[in-house]
C-alpha cells in the first residue's frame, strides 16, 4: 500500500512562543464549493503539496503590514484544523491605525493545510482551509458591520481583519491565510462543564437563552451556525471582578456575557455547500423562508440542544423552551410551519 504523504516528515512547526511573524492584509475570496471526492496525493511530501496547492487568491494583497510576536499557544500543533495563538502586535502600518485594541494583544487564527488533521487521507486539507478561512472571515466581517452588535459586550470577538503570511521552506516559500481577532479572556463552556451547578439554575437558563437568541437571530439573517457547542462559547472574564477575592474555579467569570468563537462552519443563505444539496435533508429545511424569524419553538427542541445537556440537567428543556418563547408563537405563519415542522411532525 502506498504511504500517505501525511506520515512523511514535516518541517518544525513555526508557531512557537517568541516567534515573530510579519503578515499583510488580504481580501478573502468567495467561499469555495466542496468537492465530495478526496483528492489527497500519495508519495508527495506535505510541503511540496502545499507549494503545489496554494490558497485561493482572493483580492490583491493590501498595503497594510503587521509585525506579530507569538505570546502563547491556545490550540496549535500538528493534527489541528487551524493554528490558534495569542500574539502581540509589535508594529502595524499607518493605514491599520485603530484596528487593534490598546493592549495590542490579539488572537491569530492561521489556516495552515500542512498541519491539518486529514482524517487518514479522507479530507482535502487545501479545500478545507480555503473553506474555513473564507467562511470564518466572511462571518466575522458581516457581524462586525451589524448595527445590533455595538459597544463593549459583543457576542463575538472584534474582528481585526484577514491577512496573508509567507513561510519560507527549504524548497520554496508557501503562503497561508489568517485572521486576527480580539482576545477574549475567560473559560469556554466545555471546560466549565466540570461544575455547572456552581452557576444557579436561573443563571444557566439566562445563558441558554442568550445562546438560543443569538443563533436564532443569525438564522433570521440567513447565517446558519453549524457548530454551536460548549467548546465554541466563552464565558467572558469580568474586568470589574477581582479574581483573588472571589475564589473558586469560575472566579471572575461573567455569565451575562457569552462570546461565540469558531465560525468556520457558518453557512450563508443557510445552504450546505455539498455537491448534492438536494439530497441533504438539513439543507432542504434550512433553505426555506429566508430572512424570516424562525421561532425556537420549531428549531430548538431538546435534540437541538443536546450538546448543552449538562447545563439543563435539572430542568425539562422542552417545557422551558415552550414557556420562554411562547410569545413568539404568533410569528409562526402557515408557510413557516410547513417549512420547519416540529420534532413530532412529518418532514414533508
């Protein structure tokens, strides 16, 4: 059997604490359509494949240049879908004034196909990174211009733009794309699963309501978040709370501010970009009633909320949804009812 290229040697991962990077502004291209067939090559080194399959071109490189220093790794290394790290903005060209926070510390999310988990040769890392970069950059870009999200308590990190990075290898220079985001201190809800009952029930209910409301609002805007889960939601740090005077695993956290991260799987126009969307039941359902508010009474049954079950273990989810969103029942038109049948109703 041929040896897959992912088991061949790779150069040392350049994303290390203390390393300095110089990136340039880049306009991301439209989201690509996914090819259903695996296109992995065998007997070709990972670096050579990266040189052969550069990222989608998008717009021309902008004049803006940013010098970054890696301060800490958040989620990085081989076998990752992206390289996520905290970086310090050492210098930025004048045209980027005002783009970065006063602290100059931001999060870099780098879409490097060389270190992608290819699931034993079943995933095309180049298409995967093109898709993740274009979808996530577009999602943050759209939300950054949304009039509903202003002020200091945004439900997503502030977007600091999309960029391009050239990495020199022994056989040539390869290009990867990245985005820069506001750094959000806090703890994700998955890590907080260790003791969810440290949060009172009414607090957890408000947290779940915030999640349902945000996802439903984006769905109304025809943006379908396909990966809403505890790992991708941060309970933000409260800057007004002294963590030393508030002992406990969740000291200093502000459950009133949940921040959604990892929007790489967001779908626009609610369309699943598969080769045969007509065969995808979820696509058929999602691609209906565009631009209309769809009540959580129809979309957020217990099955939809299953990933958060630890957070509502001590109450009945369906009964709570029915009571919490009873006021939205009037928005359910016959057309919406047909398009989004409840869990116990026929699909077609």
